[in-house]
């Protein structure tokens, strides 16, 4: 009985956890942002890599993809390390927060699709 209750609670909470982490609806897919600049504060880790970039006079948080996906597609940590020039294409947050979800990275002449 207790096992059933725990399982039911876990199943009920799982969709909320997934939506909380992957709240892609908070990004405006109608506004494509394209930035060519060096990254700073690169964090190469899971659940996805993150970084910061200067854009329009502000420091933006950059949400990349999971490490396994990026490396499988040929994007390495060295290619997007701090100070390395990259071109990022993605979507800004709808609420005006200086954050963008990246769809495509061009680094060292290589274009890598992240989604």
C-alpha cells in the first residue's frame, strides 16, 4: 500500500519536474537572437551547459544543450571555452530577462545544431 502511494506521488510530480526544467514556453521563438562574441563563465556540465555573453549592453545568461548531445554533434568544451569567439543563435526569454536558449552555435568555423 505504501509503495503504491509513493509510486503514485512520484508519477504525479514527474511532469511538473520536467516542465520546470524544460520550460521552453518561456522563450519567444518568434524573436531570433544572433550574437557573435566571446563567452564568459562557461559551465560545462549537466543537465546542460551554460555561459554568459555580452549583448545589447547587458550580460546575458546562455542556456546551451546537454553535454552528451553537444559532443555527439562535434561541439567540444574547448571550442566554446571562456574568451573563444562564437556565434550564438537562439531565442530570448519572453519576460525580458537577459537569458537566451541557444539553438545553434558556430565555433571555429563549425555550425552545430543543439536542438
